[in-house]
C-alpha cells in the first residue's frame, strides 16, 4: 500500500465539518441571531473540487452563493480534545469555499429541514493546496478575500471569528471523533453573493495562497 500524504487530504475520503454563523457580520447580513454555541453541518468528501475543474451549479438552484473560509486540516485524531491541546491536532490549513444554494437553504430553514442539498452537492467545497501549519503562525489573525470577475466581494479577518479554532476543535470532538485528514471549515465573513455560469472566482489568504475557479452549469 502506498503511504498517504496529508498534503493531499482531499483524496482521503475524510469528513468535512462546517461551522456556520461564526462571524457576526455574516450572521447579521442573513438576518440570523448571533449564535451562543457553534452551528455545525457536514459535507461529504465528494464535495471537494480542485483548481482546474469547475464549480458546477446544481440544476435545482437559482441562487448559488460563494462563502470564503479558512479550512483547518486535522493531523492527529481525537475525541473530547481539551482546548489547551487542540492546536497539537492541526496539521495545516487550506483555503476553502463553502458553496451554498441559498434559495434551497432558505426553503429548508423555513420547513425545518436539514441543509444537505443546499450545502453538500458535488463541487460544493473548492479547496486550495495544503498549507503547512508553520506557514500560518497565527491563524486567529489572517485576512481572507474573494473576488468575482475581478470585483472584491468578501474581505475579512479570522480575528472576527466568534468561536476560536481551539474552541471549535474541542467542541466538535466532544460529539464527532476527529480523524487525521478531516477538514473543518470555520465559517465565512460578510459579503456572500450570487455567482453565475461563466463567472471566474479568485480567493486568497493574504500572502499565503491564492486559488481560481470557473463556474459552469451542471449538464
Ligand atoms: O443560517 C443561514 O441563513 C445561513 C447560514 C450559513 O450558510 C452558515 C455558513 O455556512 C457560514 O456562516 O459560513
Ligand atoms: Mg459557510
């Protein structure tokens, strides 16, 4: 068996655990209350898409939104991880998009149903190259940005997160055992907006990484 390399974690078939409403300005723009504990949902590994392949608009949505997020790649698994030890479980980071069918999410919310079709469809998790932990010494203070067709739509600092990365790792691992290769999406700052077929998305983490994706309609 060939050894697996964490720098290609998206090929491992591990969990993608997403945190919602973790930035007050984004919670407000969608008219949601500020959460008192993390809001969690999941994407399957089939949601991953890498640069060079397009983000596909599912045929059932008329309002696909971008959400730029810092992803945390788990390097050492665990259950009930104390906050003080949480960063020892981090192998590195990735820049991620949490693509969201907002109209479907709104309908699910109004009917009290899960967000699965709004959040977990194929290509709903565009992901950058793996970023080793040492390249982001202070993940609680990095700038995320996203442009659509060269126009800046999102720009926010991870310092605005309501729940810190150590808190999230500890909280999640109380309910869901974390495994090597899992990815945690830590939520999006304000500025989410709709994308259309043929749009070009560019996103980055200050001087650390950039990535580009084209949007296509699913046949
Ligand atoms: O509750 C809503 O209206 C929307 C919530 C989200 O989509 C949450 C996120 O994915 C996020 O904040 O990043
Ligand atoms: Mg999100």
